[in-house]
C-alpha cells in the first residue's frame, strides 16, 4: 500500500504544536555553546578526570568547542622526542624522501616535530617530555639523541618552561657530560620527576645530571643490567661526588642486577646518602637494595616492594631493622597470578620500627589446582604484628586480592589465620583488576 504525503496544513499544525512545546532557538544556542549548556568549569572538571587517557581526550576534543578548549592542553601535555611516530604526524612522503638523503638521516626528521608544535603554540601546554634514543644495532635505529642532533632545534627544545616530568630511554651520560647546563638548565626550576631507563656511560656523569635539578623529588633508575646488547657495559668507572645530600623524596630502583656496580657506586658516590621518604624496589633485592635502604634509614617512611615469581626467592635477603621511622610497607607481585606468603614473612619479621601503621599485602589469583593457603603458617606473623604494632597503636593490615573462586571463604580463612588482628578489627580487604591470567 502506497503511503500518500500529508497535506500542508497538517504539517504546519504539527510544527506549530512542537514549537510551542520546545524552543528550537534555545536548543540551537545551547548546542552551539557545547556540552548541553554546561558551565565551562564543570566541563573542565569532567575532562580533567581523563588526564591519563590520551585517546579519550582526543575523542572529547573533537566533540564540541567547549570540550576542545578543556582537553587541548591535556592532549599536548606530553612531547615525544626522537620516536618513530613523530615523523608520521609531521612530514609528507616527499619530504621524507628528501630528508633521507641528508647526512643527519632521520634525526632531523623526528626532531622537527618540536618545531611543528612550537610554530602552533602547542609547547606551552607541555608538562611531560619522553625521549627515546635508539641503541646501536637496533633494527629500527633512527639515530641517537645527541647534542649535535638537537642543536638546530635547541630554541624549540627550550620553549617549554613548565615541564615536570622527563623520561629518557638509553641516556648516554658520556655524550651529554658537557651539555647538561646548555641543554637542560631551563628545566631546573620546575622539574620534579626524572626517569632514566638503561643509562650508559660513567656513573659520575649520571650523578651530575640529576643533581643539577634542585626541585627533583622523584628519581627512577630502570633496567641496570649491564649487558643489554650494547658494545660496552653501562655505568662504569668509580668516582666520588662531593654533595651534601639529595633533595629527592622518592626513589625507584628497577631490575638492578647484582653483577652491575652502578647502584652501589651511586650510593657510595654521595657521602651523606639519600634524604628519601619513599623507596620502591622492583626485583632489586640483592646488595644494591640493602645498601639503598641502609643509606636512607634515618628518613625512610614508605617502602614498596614489587617482585616477580623469581624475585621472591631473593626477598628474604632484605633486612628492615635499621629503618626506625618506617610507617608503611607494601609487598606486591608484578603479575597478579599468585603470591607466596611464606617468602615475605622473613622480611616482615625484620621490621623494628614502632611507627608502622599499615602493612599492605597483594594476593594474586589462586590457581584451580591450589586447594588453599597454609593458614596455619600465619599464626606467627599474626602474633608478631599484633604484639608489636596493633596492641599499642593504630595498625591496619590491608589485603588486596584479584580473583579467587570463593571470595567469602577467602575472607573467612584470612580472618581465621589472623585471629589476633581480626579481634581488633585491623584487617581490611580491597580488590584490584587482574591484568593477565596464566592459570587458564
């Protein structure tokens, strides 16, 4: 059956009826303002909750003008230097062909991204800088981050004046030894966090590099393994640096191999040790980790230990008896698959600080063939925590678990294992998402 079009007088009557109910002009004005007429302050609050999700920020910036105004500075808060993704956003195919024939290779191609951002006024939003310097022999080697490669773009590199975080992969301390002040001095007033991944060269130059930042609070050294396929070991040649103390408050030592003397030299190179309040050790439980804890024993308050399944075998070598003002200890695995409590007990028994307020244990998923945990082994640690901390002050035992087949029975068994702490209401449970599951 063919549907006939409605008469004009019917359409006019319907339009008049809907116009009386809804003001179309106000709707157009509201959508033109963006976000259904929400105040800009509220839009800023909404966008600020997504500050770590760059893809979501880009999607919000394309929604309306109000979202774009709020998300623009967050989208461009990180500047990537010398990565293979930069040239895809800057140069055309013809420009890349021309620059391939230049002697500088891809260095100039990738550093031109700084000029691209500076010309459009985007570097004023930069708060984080990530620098990746490809190592020699890498398949995707695009040149190293050197002073010669940076010199033509120095005025763009020095444009950001409010950078708080810098991360450098494969930092070559020997190459940058004489260029610290000329290239990085403008970051000194605002820089608070520095991460060096697999640094190369003389450890004394590394000390000189991060000691130049007076407001640095977070220092992270990652993957100090000494032999990662490069022509020379990293951070050699012993030296002593005359420095009163470090202003840092948080230090993270990640995957420091005992065969490498770098962390030991960094600690011995500072005659007065570290003024650290927080330390995070990730699979660094040998002499390096113990020396670090002893060096900051007078100021350390928060300790986080992250270990893999193999790392727990060396966890018992750490001693916390020298730390007198320790307030919080966190023990967690890298992959939330299982947690062997017995291997962490020797570490907990060495705590002598009377100021301990919280102990956080992260429990992974129990495998299907695992009938349960030996709760009878928990009696000793339960009485130790109760007698030393819970009986005389406010103490909290936080147990974070990802997934187990019967969470109610899990909570009940934990309370039965920690009877003394449970009697005072000191046990708290929290959940966290499981990233990977190797038991399926």
